[in-house]
């Protein structure tokens, strides 16, 4: 990537670079596929329909997007399966399909395929790792072509498909919602222990879910050797949505309490210890009945940008919902937690239906 501070944004309709100083769009690639309406592609979320989750990650000079491959039509119908698309960091052009995720019919008790969605994508030990909605972490080894990753045809080896254990023995299992690679090369996974009745109730049972960050310790080949809780079990970590690390290895996590929480990182003397509320925001007094419209989606740390804050101080970039059907980028000081700048996303309403909003996932150089 170049030296100009840029934000890489993935939303329902496009992959784009945005200038962090001006908010202007620098480059854009449309992602809508032929034959797919706006409600069937990438990260669209319908208020009255299914959620098609999408994940974003980079590796070398490539950008990777894991999304639900659209189902066939009529006799060609199959359950949507996750696939990973690869794009060039230089010009956002599509390189090709990097992986198609498959699983055995035996994965389901009735011998039928399950519909899984991708919840997190990251890279470590030369492998691609994808967190799935059913609580599995899938490992894929790199192909000699430089951008393709191989997915095992059969779910027989825990080295390739690892089932996350429930810390609280939840009958519904673990629901991962985000994943990142830590400074130690291990996987850090946002884990929620599901209970029936939790879904979609932001003010009720949702707040009673057990949420925490777990760490997956990797071996030399990228296989998960063990997992354990890292942080969040004993404090107010409610429905986390994004996580990142700073250059000192500290961990930052967003959650639906409209906060960014900071924890000591894996290389600290006391890893996983709660340190502070690094940033927070409130709901406008006229909209207190609709707090879900102000939830965060993602967070990234940046070492500092001249022109934002004082003396290029480190920043926290938070994508958060802002009212009906809109997202904004809030830039906070990572030192004081002060809101320094807020940007609207270009083309916010492109191809969006009235009952649809578009999450945003970001990377920053």
C-alpha cells in the first residue's frame, strides 16, 4: 500500500479505499455479482430475513473476502456455501477465487448439509483460518500459486477443522463473531455462548449471554493445539463485535455497551487483564429507545495520522451504526478516548432497500 493514510472498507456493495483525512473515496470496486439483487450479496443484513455475514482480511499484497456463495436456482439449488475471493491491494482488482469451503454430509445428524456462515478470517503460520458460525475454526494451507488456499474435503482431522469448546458447557455451543491474529501468532476469537431465546433481543436475554475472548494456541503447521479463555469472563464484555491489537500488543474490543475496552496483550506480564475503557459514546437523548442503532461493528488501531489529533497520536477507528440504515467511522484518540473526527461513508444508500442496513468492516494502512 502507499504512504497516504487510507481506509479499506468492505460493505454490502463495494470494496473501497477512503482517504482518512478528507473522507473522500480514492478507489472503488463493485462487488455485486451478476444475477444477484442487493439483498443477496456480501454483507447485506435484512431486518426480516437471513444474515449473510462477510469477513475481510489481508495477506501480503492480497485482500481476502469470505462470503456466502449465492445458491443455485431451481434444480440447481444448493445451500449457500462460504467461498473466499481474492483482490489486489494495489488496485482492488479481482485476482480470483482463493478457496471454496466444503464439508461432509456426516456433519449433520440427519445426514444433510448444514448452512454455515463465515464470522472471522485471519492468517498465521502461513495458513488461512476462518471462524464459522457453527463454532468450528477451519485451517487452509497455502497453494504454490501465491493466492489460493486448500480446504480439506473431509472434516476428519481436528488439525484442519477444530471445534471450539464451550467454557460454560452451553447446550447451544460457542458462537464466534470475530477473529484476529495476535502478536504472538496465535488466534484470538470473540466467543459468545448461545442460549435459546438470545437471538435478536438486544435489550433482553442478549445481555445475559456469556461473552469472552478465547485464544487458540497454534503449532508450527498452523493447527490449533489448544484453546483457553484469554479475557472478558469477569468483566462487562457484552456481545463483542470487533477486536484488534496495537503496536505494544494490547488488545482492544468493541461491544454493544457502546465501548471500546482495552486489555493487556499476550506478551504482557499479566496477559488478558482489563486495563480501561479506551473509548465510549452515548445515544442521543431523543433516541434512547433505539440503542441498537448505535452499536459498533469493527475497530482498528492506527499509530497516528498527521492532521488528526495532536502530534500524530495513536488512534482507534471504530465503525459504528449511526441512526437508521447508516454507518459512520468514529476516530478516537487511543490515549484520551476523545472523539477527534467522524466520517460518513460514500455511497451509503447505494442499492439498499428500505428495510436493510449495511455493516462495514475495515482495515487501515
